[in-house]
C-alpha cells in the first residue's frame, strides 16, 4: 500500500480539469488502496481555489457546487487528516524561513513531514508528497521526501 500526502495544489486537480487531473484521480481511486493524507488547512484552500475558478469563469455555479460537494465527501471519507498543532506550526515557520515558502505552503510541508516521521517510527512505507508547486516540491525533496508533481503527467 502506497502512502501519499496531497497538498492543496494536488488535491484541487481532482475537481478542476487541468494537466495532472488523470494522475490525481488515479491516486484517489479506492481500488488503488492508497493511504491518503492531507493537512486540515487543505479543506479551506481547496474550496477557496475552486471558488476562485468559478469567479474566473473556468467553473460555472453548478460545477462549483458539485465539485465542492464531492470534495467534502472525499476529504472526510478517504483522507487521514493531520491537525495543525504548535510543533507543526513551529516546523512550518522554520521551513518558510529556510526555503522562502509561502505561509500555507510551509504548513502543508510541515504536516507532510510530521506524517512521514510518524510512518517511519511505526515501520510503515515511506510517504510520497504530491504537489503541483515546484518551489514546495524542491523544499520537500531537500527535507528528504519523495515527490510527485501531477503536472508531470497528462
């Protein structure tokens, strides 16, 4: 069983057709039996990204409502959610400073690193970080995470 941590830029591809959508859909299929992780803040970030797409004209109101409804179900049902506590926030601050990351990108990476640490301690398979953000992916790799960028797939 493969474990993936999806940041918001990876997750949103499931609901807004763009490069990498097929890759993300494949990861999320229940038949793949993947273990899926996300940070609590991804819930807000994905809904925000979808709403902005409607405002920008790439989703209509009906598509937005359908996408958000699907996302809410998937997020609660398929994902193991990492809460953002003080140690994760402290690690995010370190990452933001060291790699010049945007605030919530640093939080996403800190959450992924915490999940990876827990998995290593329990003897589970390594975690793969999924993000469409090159700067974030570079920081994740520098911190020792395997990375998949959905934009590398059709």
